[in-house]
C-alpha cells in the first residue's frame, strides 16, 4: 500500500466529515445509510484482518498455540483497542439524546 492509497482514503474521510459538518439535514439523511454501511464493512474488514479467528491456527502443535496466544495479546492492544476506545469507551461527539446500548455485555 503506497502513500497514494493513504492520501485517497484520508481525502475521502475528510470529504465525508466536511459533508457532515456543512450539509443540510436532508442531504445527510439521504447519504447516511449508504455511507454507514460502507464504513461498517470497512471497519469489520480492518478488525478481521488484524485479529483472525482461532480457526486460522487450528493445528494442535505447541508452537501454534503459543503463537495464537501471542497474537491475541497483540490484537487486544492494537486495532481492537483503538476500536474499543472510539466506539465503546468514548462518549458520542455530537450526542442527540440518550443512546441505548445495542446488545448486552460481552
């Protein structure tokens, strides 16, 4: 992945943020479902790439089990930790009222 990809994605996010800040409510309401779906897919893909499921290392060898435990520790302190901080621990930037939890404790 080169700098061009980073610039393109950064520009896209900047444009989306400007749109949210400056567009009228009707325009945001029309655009929100599609952009939210795209963002959710992207976030899930990023998190999946940073923490593969246990089936990725199913062999019964000792080294594989050690590798899986080490990988879990890395994941809990990298992409997943950032996602937790921004999505769960932080309060909404622009709260519009009380937000009920979706699902329960995990």
